[in-house]
C-alpha cells in the first residue's frame, strides 16, 4: 500500500519504461574484470514488457538456458529503481519474490544494474535493453 505519492522523477521514469524492450546484451564484471555471465552467456536474447496498468513480463533465452517470469511492477519514489513482484514464474520458488533493480534510461536504452557479493568479491551485472520497434507482420 502506498503512503505517499511518487515524486515527479518517479512518474517520469515510469512513463518512459512503459512498452516493450529487447535485450541488447548482458555485461558481467567480477572481481577480476569482465567475464561471461554464468547463467545467460553472451548470445542471450530477451523481451521485457511493462504495461501501463502495472503488469510486466520478461523472458530471456541463452544457449541452454531459459528464464521467464511475470507479475507487477513499480518505480521507487526517487525514480532510481524498479521493482518486479513475481506472481508466476518458470521457477516456482520465485513466486512472491520482489526483485529490485537499479534502472537508468539513456535515450532508447534501459539499463538494469545489480551488485552482489562482499567487498573484494563483488560482481556487477548490467542488462542493457533497447526499445522494441514495431513487430513485423
């Protein structure tokens, strides 16, 4: 339940996210520098859709790996992160989980940045998405 209305930055970011996005690439940097993401691999493809009504879905496929979930979404009051609340997922244990991701939008690109691990062993994963063009018919 919301206790305050979002700031103008959050409302603006929310409007910019609505629509369909295609995965451009995933960057993964560990303590020893750039490396290959252990799950997705370099040639992964994906689609992420944000609906204005607050629903979302994402699917990412890579060589030998497939990942998908859907649920609701919202932007934090400061407009710096987006949270996905999973209602259905390929991995049943994820139902009910909330994934918060730092988000920036730069032109036609949306970038999620997640940092994991302890100092000195930290990894940074960046998922870079581009606005999807109208689908061919």
